[in-house]
């Protein structure tokens, strides 16, 4: 699989400095830009930034940060991971990413999703009771916009459009767009119905359990007469010089993040044994470059995906450790994965 795409994802978690103090939001955003620049220099294929509206994350407008990255990079693909389309306007999303595409000479891509958190709905005046309808209608409109022709559309979630032309246009004539899915069969089939590439969020358990979703995507595309694109997956992970260092550096901030979310969702607090089991057998790609590369290669081969993105930091991790993780992923992990998959 010589065309395997290997990328990095981040939600812009606010890191700590070398003294263990949380940095400012501005410093956190600049940290992400510096990490993306390093990833580009090392040949990482893509970087995706998540949209969140919570105090522990610094990025609420991925495309703005990506525009900053565009000016300092040459080849890396610049995407969101994800853009919460349900609580945004499809026309404005298209315009912002088409603008990014122009700035970056065709490197923009948008990954659309419903989002793993719901803070954006009340923030922007949307009713959570309309959760499914909002995404369905807005995705329908967004797909029409991708043709870059005048659009006529009507629905219940925004004002109708009548032969509306939207600018700017992209140089290629089509903006790269994916749909991010967390494991709903209905979402997989919807993605296939619109002929869009599928990005699976695999954040726990053995990755092989997502095989049926990939099969469903391909079968649905075949039955619906659309295109089944190579599937992508993204999962959390962390790279350090040794397995022991990676586990020790990653566990504490990961637990902070996991327990904070778990307290809101009724999950039990994360136990060390559970974490280590997930590292050994599940979807946490934590370890030395060799360990992480072997695990990524196994998942790529098992699922037959064409793209793997690693969410390279979680919680209030050390900024310097995060930068080292990017360095090791681009300089060591990615080349090893390519060799292992090709072999």
C-alpha cells in the first residue's frame, strides 16, 4: 500500500510548560502551529485539527489555525478533525475551507462530523433535539456546494437557497471532504450514500472490531452506485524514545482528560490496569517508535485502510514531550510503517 497516508491529529489540548504550568490559549495555539511545521518538514502527510468549545482545548476554529500553518508549510495536507457541521452553516464552512485551499495551494480538506461534545449547540443557538436532522440537512447542502455550481436547496434548519453561487471556487474544482464517524451504522451508510470518504474514530477496543463498518461502507456504496473511497482511521497515541517513557509521560495527562469527560458521562475513573490493557491490546498507540510503528502497521493491514492519523497528545501533556512525539512520528514511525505495510 504505497499510497498510505499517515497523519497527525490534535484537538489543541492546552499543554503544560517545563515547570508544569498550563500555558495560555495563545501559546497553546502557537504550539500547534510549531508542531505542524515540524511535521511538514519531516514528511508527515496530513495534520487535522479538532473543533472544540471547552476550557481544556485551545482550538475552536480549526481553519483559522490551519491558515496560519499554511503560510509556514509547503506540502502537508491541512484538515479539520472534525468540523461540527451540525452547529455551523454549510455555506460558511465551504467558504472558509475554500479560502484555506487557495491560501495553501490546494492542500485543504474538511472532515465533517456531528462532534463528540455538544457545547457548540447551545453556544450557537441550536436545539439538541434536532441533533440528527441538523447534520442530515446540512450535509445534504454541503455536498451540493462541493460541485461548485449554483445551488438550489431548501430545508428546515436554515434559509433556502435559489440558484445561489458561492465563492471562492477552488483551483481544482472540488474541495476535499470526508465524514468522520464514531461507529454508527447509519452514519456509515449516509457517508456512502453521498459518495464521500469515511474517517473512522477508533478510540477504544481492538481496531479489528471496526472491520464490519468498513465492509458496510463498501457494500452500501456498491448498492447505491456511489464511490467507495479508501477508508481512514484515527486513534490516540503517543511516541517517546522508549516504551516506558511513553507510558509514563502519556498516562497522567490522558487520565486527566479521560476522567474529566467520564465525570460528565457517568464513566468510572480510569484505572492504570485498564490503560495498560488498552495500550497492549486496544486502540492506544503508545510506546517507542518501533512499538507504535508495529501496532499501526498491524491495524492498517487488518482493516485495509488507506489512511492512519494519530491523535498525538491528550490532556495537559508537556509541550516539549508533544514536540518530541511529533519528531519521532515523522522521523521514525512513519517510515517504518510504510516499510512494514509494503512488506
